[in-house]
């Protein structure tokens, strides 16, 4: 009985700690106007009918705000093919959205292979090396920012800059719970990298 109780307390402490990390994250710079980089990396999310879902549009709109403010001149959009019947990769759907918003095609690079946040940032780093870009601003949602920053640090991004947006369309109870599991998985994976 004591073993079960200790296990339950440890589990609750772990989940509570990650919950705090996830929900208290506000980005690496409170002053986004100070962010400057060679490229903005927009982390992928699902498409609906081959177009960005409302949640993904929030990330893209955040990146457009930074782009128009002069934070960066190029985009890397990330994400492979969803398992939901999409015929475009997340990156292709994101590129199309940015083109519709007036971003020149030559300002957009795509990672169409990644299937996780780790791969998003790993493959984006490879694109940065090919383009001789040294610095990036990573764009995602607030609930996802802490893990994205942790992964970027592990991969050697320098400086690590994460710009986040709060969601008005996502069901946060679901996404924060899912993020606790994803963060736990990442921290386990990180031990072997």
C-alpha cells in the first residue's frame, strides 16, 4: 500500500511540475521586437482539407506578425504528411497559406519529412546549414513552447529564441494533457541522444 501511495505522489509531483513548466511559459523574450534572426521556423500542426487548421493558422499568423516587424526575412515551415487523409504535407499547406498572405515564394523553405517536434527542429537545422543561416526564431503555441525550447537547446541552437502565441481555438485541457505526455517522452528520449 505504501509503495502505491509513494508511486502516486511521485506521479502527481511529476505531472504537476510539467504542468507548471508548460502553462507558465511565455517565450524566451518578453519583448518580441528585440527578436532578430535569419529565419523563422514555424512548427507544424494538422491540416484540415489540405489547409492549415485554425490552430495552425494561429502559429502562422504569429510568424507573419514577426516577419512584418522585421524579426526575420525567411521562413522554414515544418511537417510531413498527416495520417488524417491529407494529400499535402503540413509544410506544403503552411507554405500555401503564407503565399496567400503575400510572402514571396523564395522566402519560404520547407521541411516536408518531419513527424515530431524534435524532427521539426533537427531538419530545420539542416536547412539552415544549407542556406548558411545562423539564427532562428521558433514559432509555436504557448503550451508547446517550453518543450520546443528544451529541444532547441539540446540541438545546439544559439541563441534559442521561441515566440509563442496563446490559442483562442484549441481545447487547452486536451493539449496541455497531451503535452505532459509528449514532454515526458522527450525527456526520456533526450537521455539517449
